[in-house]
C-alpha cells in the first residue's frame, strides 16, 4: 500500500515529543516524513529536517512557509502534526484545516473554549480530520478496558479514580530551566499549568474508557514553588453524564513518582486497573472473585486490543508504539477505511472546557461548576 506523505511542525532536535511522533508515524509503513518546519530557529530547523531526510525544498523555516509551500503541490502532505507550544496550536491547526489538510494536534488543542469550538466548526465545514494526540488512549490494554466497560462486563460504572503525577519539576532550583518554565508561564501554556499539561490526559482517559462525558467538577489548585504563576498540583472531583463519580490528582512536584499515570474503574460487578508504567497488563477483579491479570497479546482479547498489538505476549511495546497506534488509526481514516476510536476535535474541545472549568472552580474555593463547552450543553 502506498505510503501517505506526512509533515511535522515543531518537534525539532532536543524536543521531548518529537522523537515519539517520528517513530510512531513511521513505525507501520503508513507515512513518510516528507515536509517539516521543525524549530523556531529557521536555520536550525531546516538543517535538522535535511538530516532527517527531508528534501531541502520541503525543509521549511516556519509553519506559514510550510503552508504556502505544501498547498500548491501535487504530492502535498496528507497529514500535518502540530507539536509546538500550546499558544500556537489554534492558529496553525485552523490554517491547515482551512487549506484542506488533515491535522493531528498535540494537546491541549487550543488555549480557550471559544478557539476549541471554532476548530470543531472548521473541521466539520472542511470535512477534514482533526485529531488530538491523547496517545495514552491508544495502548492496546486501554482499548481492552474501554471494551470491557462499554460492553457491560463491570455493570454500571460507579466510580473512576485516576492520577497523573510525577516529581520531575519538584526542584525549585531548576524552575527557570526553559524546558520546564514554559509549562507554568501563562503566555505560553495558557490559564493552567499541570492540569492542562498532564491532568487532561487523565480526564480524557476517564471519559474514553467510560464512553461518557464530564458534566460538572470541583477543583483545588496549588502552586507549591513560589516563582510559578500556574499550578503544579491539582485535585479535581468530577461527575459524569451517566452518574459516574470521578476523582483525579495531578502533580509535577510528587518527588519519587516517575510517570505516575494510572486509572481505576469500579462498577457494580467488578473493577479494573491500568498503569502506564506496566502498560501490557490490566488488573480485573470480578465481584466476589479473585484479581486476574489480563495480558496484552493473550487469546480472547477484543478485536480493538488485538488489532493494535504488534509483538508476542510478554514483550513490551511502550509509549512510542502507543503514539504509533494513533497514526495507524489516522492512516485508516485518511484512506477511508475503518478506524479505531480516534480522539478528535470534539474531545480536544471538551478537554479545554474542563480546564477552564477547573480554573474557575479553583478560583471559587472549589465551587462545583459546569464543565461542558457551550456548544454541547
């Protein structure tokens, strides 16, 4: 099958997320890295693009140059990935959608709810795919959890508890490190720090697995390092449309926790637990029964989990291949084939509405607020 042409904006040399996108997009032979605007420094970005094998005429100095250069080409890119700082996501995503390109945007999709609603409208008007990189939802065993919950294995879902907490920003002496500082700078990160950075992965995962949406929430934010304008720790209680109760903790100052992303789902007939540091396993406890370990690659998994498992049982796949699974589903969608449960613009909008609701709640001493975007109320 012919490879699709892929373009990357951001994710340059030294980027944290760039390698995961490059590995993920090209892991299954679906995409070729054909164009890029990889760095805020034009010369550095062009040089790095050429070292990655991009031809000099498609190694662009910035995203506007890339848009102008690609939209007139017969072999233009089929998908553009936006892996730039948060404050640029809206302008780049909107411009490429309006020019007829499919887009995968890093989270958060936008800085405001109004921008998110505009992206949803533009994607609907153009008929192009706008996906958001909630890549943790593409682990095979997360897809298995979603199947088990939505197919009724647990009965009615009562409670979801999720955490995304690490300690890698806990050193106050490193607060001015550029790779850290921007995450707590409102000019670049928006109105939220840790919750918008990591917490919304956990919130999206809760909605994704439950097949449900957050309606209301109550939040408490803390900036434990004095130089930070935005929060580095947050606790959020939430309630979903179908009555599920949710608890979420996210932190970047939890020293001793390395990645710290896990989720537990408790229903009338059993419970499930998954953790990103052991992503090949789901723990399942049926009501009145013993805890079982469900392994990636074993017989009897759902079609969705089996489809996204590449190697034999007991062999780890890891984060880059979770990102790759997003690209597998994107390639299928672009080709008009059956795709999996892609996180799309509407999911990005709901996440941004949750961020703004949490900020509002924290500013009102934890008052319960509506967490839905206005266009979905």
